[in-house]
C-alpha cells in the first residue's frame, strides 16, 4: 500500500485527506500530533494517551470516519513505552520506568530522572503498556497502528529484584514485548501493525515478524537513502521495508525521479497535502504531480501484483562510505521470472559515459517486451540478449537514475507520463464490512498463504524464527533442450515478422535478422539451419545417455523443483 501522513488539527487534516483522496493513496495516518496541547513537546507528553480536545473536539473517530468516506484507511501513531516528564503519567505511573544499577532513574525527557523508559521486564508495567495500546485501538477504531520507539534503550543497564537476586532487565523486557505484540495481533486481527522504532530500530527478525512493515530510516536524503535501501533489502524482504519521499529532507538532494524510483522496490510513504513545512495555500506543481502519478500507477499496477513473492538481485551489493560513489543497481523480479524491474542509480559522482546492464532473474529462452522509463522507448528482445549481452545505457550525471521494465511478450506496458490522478483506490467509498476486508487484505499482504507454507519448511522456522519470506525456488531449464528451443525460436520468429525489432536509441547494437527475413541478412538461413542441426544432435546425444533432463523443462505442480531464492 501507499501511505501519507498529517497531524495538527481536524480542519487541516480533512483538507489534507481531500487532497489525497483519488490520488492512489491507501492509508492516511496521524503521527505525533493528536494527544498533547498546542505549544508542548510531543515527546515530553507521551504516556497519557488522551485525544487533545482543542485539536479534535469530537474525538479522533471523526477523522477516521472522514477518511473512510473518502476511500482511505486510517492510522494513528503511538509510543507507549515512553513516559514523558511533563505527562500526567509521570506522576501516576512514574515507578514503572527502568532503574539503573546505581538505583537511579537514568532516563526522562525533558527533565532527567522524571519519566523515562517503561520497564516491560516487570509484569505490572508491561500490562499497563498493553492496556494503553489496546485502549487506543478500540477508542479510535484505527485500521493501522504505527508503533514508535524513540527512547534510549537502557534495559541492558537496568535491573529488577527477582527471587532475592538482581536480574538484568534486558531479556525479560524483550520477552514481554514479543508477548504483548502476539496478543495484540490475535486480539485485533484486522489491524495493520507498523513498526517505526525511531527509524531503523527493531529490524531484527524476532521483532519484525509481528509487523506488516518496518520503517528502516529517518534519513531519506540521497545518496545515503539508496545505501540504506540497498543494504536493508539484503536483510529483509522488500515488501517489509519502507521508503519515504517528499519530507525529512528527501527533496534536498537528487531529482524527484531518483527518489520515486527507490520507492518502487519497497513500500512507499509519501507525505502529500500539507506535509511538514508545506503551506496550506501552496499550489501543486503540475509537472511534478504528473511524475508522482506516473510512479504511483507503476507501483499499483506493475509492482504490487508480484512484490510479495518477488526475488531481489543486488548487482552492486557493496557500497562504501556514508555517501557512496559510482553506481547502485537493483533488480526486482517476479517469482516466475515473467516480469521484472531494474533500477540504475548514479550516486555521488558522474562516472563514465556508458554502462552495460544484464538482467539476472530472466529466462534466456523467452522473448520479452522492454521499456525504458526515461525515454519511454519500447522494444522486444530475446531473454538471451538481456541476460548475456545486456543493454547499453547512459546513466547520466550525479544523482540521476534510469528504470527499465520487462514484461512478457504481448502484454500491454503501463502508460507513460500520466497526467491525471490515479483513480483505482484500493478502498473507494466502502461500507464498514468492505473496509474491514480491505484492511485485512492489506495487513495480511505481508503474509499470504503461500508465504506461510514456505515458512513452515524454512530453516528459519526450525531455528524458532518466523520471518515472512526468505526462500523461493528458481526454476532451471534443461541445457540441451533449452539450446534446441532457442535455435527453433531463432528460425521461426522470422517467418512471423519481416523486420527485426528497432533497438533503443543509443542503448544496444542492432540485432541480427532471422531466417524468415527473405535473405535480407546474409547467412541468416545458414545460421538458423546449423542451430537446429546442432540442437537435434545435442538431443540425440542426450537420449543415448538415457538422460531424463527433458523432465526439467516444466516444474512439477506446486513448483517444488530444486533451487533457492537468489538474493545477490
């Protein structure tokens, strides 16, 4: 799904919802801006989770209902493990915070020693935190719960007295946190739980398995943002990773396409409308909006159908330094290799004038439709060429990018350069039952049944871990038969088409014509005939060896053939 955020007061939020409705967004959520009076620090007031009546006089459900009327799901932010120094909870539950080995409260904000980190290692404190979370979900009726954690994690330096012994708080803190999240997921099965954790915290498998998505960074500025996306997709499946554009400094470096193309490889969040620092009377730039709509359309109609079970290839796995130089290349491929998306990102320097990129997750025996997003050029190529010879690209200057889409031959490519809002909202104007179904569909998208089945036989499951997706097979064609099929296609395609496909401008050399091209290319028929001859010879040799390699052409039902999911 695609998220957007607001926060301030009811009228501003409604105007932001109006701007977002019909633009392809799925969820509108309120960050830290709903529970404290104007003029107070949001972190100083955590712990007392009551809606501020000046901001939302009719309660937060008014905004929730308005989002549903406009076809959006509604989410709310919370940091229940922190007790702010100025919060009433610092007085009523101040004894629930962690205590260091010096017998002092080493936390608290803004006043040191008052409030601090709620000590989940203590059963009574853990129960209070769980009750506050459940109360917020029930009272607000949220579709998405955004869990944050910004406090310094000092549980490893804290203790509790247990059975007459001093026990470190770290282990039981995490044990109780996992138990809380497990019970809440069971209690509210239709709520989307999103992990935020100060941008990059709690990205371990033990925590992520309780969430549909995780916020991996508060630093969306390029080229560092690509380093983070590149690295985190080596650790977690891409559908669990968030990419933010438009706020927190994301706009300060690189062009808009550079940022938007990164979001296509993971889960996007775009702060639309009156986002942080954007005046309410600001006029939207129609050219920028057209690009945003174009990429939202790509995500909805091209990426979403296959990202949940996709394979991701890291062509440039090692990027050195905080602001990496050179090139970054990612390739997202459907599980059946039928379609793919390859992004080329020029990082902190201009580099050379040309680059040859080769698709990795591809069937060399098939033919594909290829589209370059910068120029909007579209052409057909053999998988053999894309895999072994590659495309010649001009990646451009520093902090620019290119996107290449690959489809099965005969499929219609997405429209280029959309000029109108995306109208296919996943919710629309929904009744409550339909909204619940939509929320359940989105929440459960990170764990479809096929993934759950793979998890059962995953080595991670045997180790007690429950990550959503870390394995998938890679079908393999038999060598000799594949050689014959490629030789046959090399000849037969020429009978159906009299000219070779036009190459992309400045991208690749002209392809040879085929045997059916009326002799326009000298020696074409001879090459095709020899290819078929060698193919039959290879098959005869295979049969003489009594090989059963032909049975590997098509995987058995269920796709349970040998192979592993390639991640780099």
